[in-house]
């Protein structure tokens, strides 16, 4: 088995130490850091995302896989920076004001990072203004909003308006999600994208940044 | 039939003769304030203020067949989570908010195995109070809190008894698995399941008998015979059936059986998707549980699986209560009623009625069993 496949498989099983060991080994063997990322770590996370979407694996499996991915990516980070390899784009992500549910949002973060996209995580209880401020500051391409409460969903409409008011409509796409959110709601507030799960969120984000 | 008789009939799992015989239970603990025209801060002040609001709400929308036993302040105590309080950390009319903070350490699993669940739980419950309990006699203060909840339920029960309306439950508890998940934090806890699974299981095993004992004491002190079990992390929204079988079910089953032996029915609060977990409940004595679904589980399939084994309560979703029309609520309820006529069914809301629910929708829900379509 090639070392890149080994990395991907260890990642899928959430074996952090093994992933770190294989990434080190690959580097020693002279595999380019970008190749390790694109052909080892990210495809591994992709498989986990698909399985999560199909209810073959659940939250703990995703969390430990993401932990393994991050440990491997940590080793590559300085090397990728040195080589001048950038990310395909940036996403500002958070749970909207008044809402403290973050388990789904964190899964979105992991999956989107699994596409090599940089995620700026604003945490929970994030106001529309704070989303837009952060998007400006980081030059983000996408704003991702999560809401789990019927009472906090309207904040998503505020985010869309704030993006327009800041003149960022053409630059920044707004993506929304969370259990009570629907495609219909997405249309009604004028957000750009909605997906029902984290793996699809990552796919759409990657699509946007192509 | 009066409400008590309807409820008993539902628990017997015999078919209902008429749709009016299906008991209805809208969970309006906090929404009551909206109808009564008072704030969330008002009903958080204490049991009397809450009961006043609850009664006013019932006067407006109609009395339920099953009542919620305790006010929001007491709910937050028995659920054992850190909370932000309306009128204090939150606006006067905002819903109280549970917050999840990683307070429990990995070493606490060992502590529980060595010194017992109480050795960890007492300082934990004391520390999450707002403001935290401090000083000596912590154990006494925490216990006094639980007994106080029981006394309140007992008092409220008197009022509802006079109307022949049963309470949904008389005390509450949570399985060790779910308590650990919420007090370790989801991320840490999931890693524990991989890094030190044996420790987690040993701690669950050590904690469960104590949890059962405390639960029985709580129910008895309220003079009741039903206990709510908040198994918030044991569903397929979070874990696979493999993990459920290994870490959650053995202890949840032990709890339900322990309560059953003490003459107590378990009201298992099943937020999230429980469908893959439901067949396990067929291993239990018939009628030992009421399963409360919140709209995230396919209730028709759930009923198919558990019919004749356990009672189901549910599940008008909060989104429908908030954004739907009364006609849509009625249509949804009618489907549930048609399904539930075979018995063992309580019509209810999925978890709690959200604060932005329309009053007409709540009326439509209550009326749906009482009016022929
Ligand atoms: C866990 C949970 C909690 C935990 C949260 C812990 C945490 N750190 O997040 C705690 C106990 C703290 C909690 C608190 C409360 N909760 Co809560 N909670 C839940 C529960 C059981 C599961 C939510 C969850 O984590 N699901 C698992 C994740 C993986 O799913 P997900 O979030 O939907 O995410 C997926 C997709 O939606 C999508 N996605 C998510 N975000 C995004 C973002 C983007 C951009 C995209 C594209 C996709 C996407 O991808 C994810 C993965 O595939 C639900 C029940 C339910 N049926 O959903 C109730 C639920 C959401 N809670 C509810 C309520 C009422 C509350 C409280 C108000 C209760 C209270 N009075 O304290 C508080 C609110 C506190 C606050 N202000 O936020 C209600 C909401 C009803 C309503 N009004 O709409 C629910 C529905 C329960 C119910 N049936 O009544 N809760």
C-alpha cells in the first residue's frame, strides 16, 4: 500500500498517532507536502464526510478523524507556507446571535477544512455585524451561518442584509444551515446556499471556490 | 373519560375507542409566560409565579390532559447543566439557556470508580449553580436542592390532582453516558470513547446504581411514580448503534429496569433521531417507558416498532408550531391521531413549544383531539 493510502486509511480510523507517523515517513521519503495533503489527508476526510452523510459513521468518528487530520496537517503547515502554497479560499463560520448550538457548526468546520479551505471560526452567538466585520478583515469568500433555533433563524436574514449593506454582495457568498433551516427558508431570506449536512456544505464551498 | 383515565388508558396500550380519548400534552413550561402576558424572568423567579402563568395559559388555550410538573428554575436544577438566566445574564423576556462547558476532567472517571458518583457529582452540581454553591456542607446543599424540587412537584401535583390531570413525570435524571458527554464537552468526550473506552464504561458502571437510587428518592419525595430520563446524547444524531450498544444502552436499560422494579415508569426524553435505537426498548418489560419524540425521529416508523411494547408521546415539531398555520398543525395532528388509535399514544409537541409559537397553533393542537375533523 502506498504511504498516501496508509495516511488516508489511518485518518479514517481516527488514528492520530499513526497519521502523524505516516506523514513524517512520507516527508522523509521525499513526498511533496502538497501531495501528502491533497492525496493523503484530504481524500481521507472526504471518505469520512461521505460516510457521515450516509449515516455510516457518526459524530465521534468524524471528530476523531478530524483530530487525526489536524495533527497531520500541523506538520505540513510550515512546509506548505514555505513553498508558498495557499489555500483555495477562506470561510468565516459561526453560530448566529442568540444561539449556542455548535456541534453541527464544528462538523461543518472540519469538513470544510477537509477540502483544504481555511476556516475562521467565530464561535457561537455571533451578530450579523460581527460576521461581516470578520469577512472584511480576513478577506473571506464565504460566510457560513449555523442556527438550531426557530427563534434565531431570522438573524440569517440580517446577515444577508449586512453583507449587501457593506457592498460585499458580489464578493462574499452566504451559506446557511442547521437542523430547522430549509432550502425554502434560504430562498426567502436571499442567502446564496443551503445544505442539509456538513459534507455537502464542504462540497458546495469547494465548488464556489473553483 | 377524564384526563387521568385517558392517560391510564394510554399507558395500558389498549386501543382507543374514540379520538377524544387520546390524551394531549403540549409542553408549555416556558411558552406559558407568553400566553399569560408575563416575562421569562417572571416565571424564573419561583414556582408560584410559574404556576400562576401556567394556569393562565391553560385558561386561554385549554387544559391539557397531562401537565408539566415544574417551572423553568427547577427544570434547570434537575437537568444539571449550567444555565444563563433571563433578567440576569439575558434579557427579561429571553428563554433561559443551557450552556455546555467542559468542566469534567478525564481523571474524573477514575475518581468516580474509586470514590463513587457522588464524590464527583456533588462538587459538580454545586459549581454549575448560578451563583455557585460554596462553603461547607456542599453535599447537604445539593441534596436539599433535589428535595426542594420534589417538594415543589408535590405541591403542584395537589393542584393537578384536584382536576384529575396527571403530571408527565415527578422527578428527573440523566444516564451517566449523557451526563459525562455534556460535562466533558462533546469533543473531549468523543475522544475519550476512543482513547479510554474502558475508563468511560467503568465510570458508567460505578455511577448507574447511585443514579437509580437518587432517582427513586426524588420520585418518592414528590409522591409520584414517573421519572424523566434526559438521554440527550444517546441518539443516532450523535452515535452509532454499535456505540449505543457498548456505552449507552446497558446502563440506560439498567436504569429503566431499576425504576420499573420500584414501580416507576421511565419517561425517556428522546430529542434527535432515535429510530435505530428503538428496537432495543423491546427488551424491556412492556409499558415500562414512555418515549418522547421531538420530530427528528420518524414517528410512524417508531410507532410501528414499539406498538404494544412501549408508549410513544409526540411529536408536533417546533418549526411547525412557530412557522406553520393552524390548518397545518391540525392536519399534522390528525395524522398522528389516526396512527395512535391502536393505543399507547399521547399526542404532544416535539420537546417544548418554542417561544415564537403562534397561540392559534397551540389551540389547534389541543383542539385536534377534542374536535372531530
Ligand atoms: C445538543 C442540543 C443542545 C445542546 C447544545 C450543545 C452544543 N454545544 O451545541 C444544549 C443542551 C446546550 C442545548 C441548549 C438548548 N437547546 Co438544544 N438541542 C440539542 C439537540 C439535542 C441536538 C442538536 C445537535 O447538536 N445536533 C447534531 C448536529 C450534528 O446536527 P446539526 O446541528 O443539525 O448540524 C448538521 C446540519 O444541520 C448541518 N449544519 C449545521 N450548521 C450548518 C451551517 C452551515 C453553513 C451549513 C451549510 C450546514 C450546517 O451540518 C451538520 C452536520 O451534518 C437538538 C435536537 C434536534 N432534534 O436537533 C436540540 C434543539 C435544537 N434545542 C432546542 C432548544 C429549545 C434548546 C434551548 C433553548 C433549551 C434551553 N431552554 O436551554 C437551549 C438553547 C441555548 C441557545 N441559546 O442556543 C430545540 C430548538 C427548538 C426551537 N425553538 O427551534 C431543539 C430542536 C430540541 C427540541 N426538539 O425542542 N441544546
